[in-house]
C-alpha cells in the first residue's frame, strides 16, 4: 500500500529509499558506490559515525568509512549534487573536525555548485573547484585506488 504525506499542494506519494544488503541508503548513487567497493574487495561501512557540528547543533553522518591497506580509515562523502546547505555543513565539519580525513566523490565534479554566480568568463564555480578551495580531496564516480594505499 502506498504511503502519502500531506503537503500544502495536496498529498504526494512518498518515495521509498533504496535498499542494498539489508541497509537503507540515501540514494541509488550511494548504492552504486557501495557495489563498486564490494566488487573491488574494499572494506567499507555505511554511515559508520556521526559528527556533531554547530551551529545549528546537528549531527552529520558521513556516507562511508573505507579501510585502507594499512588499516587506517578514510571517510567518503558521495555527492551527486552539492546543495547550499551541504556546502555550509562541509565547511563547518572541516573546521570543527580537522583531524578526520573526509574526501568527496562526485558523480559530476564539473557541474556548478548550487547558487554559484557567473564569473566574467561566463563559467560558474564547479563542484571540483569548490572541493579544492575548501581543502577536500575529490574524485569522480569511484574511489581512486591511490586513496586506498598507505599515505594515499
């Protein structure tokens, strides 16, 4: 039976979140990332920890914890689209938790971030440029093998 939620414009069907290996994921893109890691034999965990960030006194669940060859863990945020609230959150997380190694995998690093204004040349700030500017390592679609090596 379909579930419905009431909204100002009337009822809307509630989308069911995607499932993989008995877990509920936030998106189908995250499942693609999980399947890729599974196929490559990478040890991973979905939403392994929550980081508190303030303001506004919220918890952030990092998407993936990935165990590297030396046993150390890096954390992966998988982003299809970098929304304004995500930009703020990621900047604050970096500032408040500098010792935690969080990296971003974008489905489309070349796409402009939400709310980016046009530059003189007509281009907009891309996801990749935003990540670099804010001190995040990033990759496109899959976790690079270099990230899994000691010191990578």
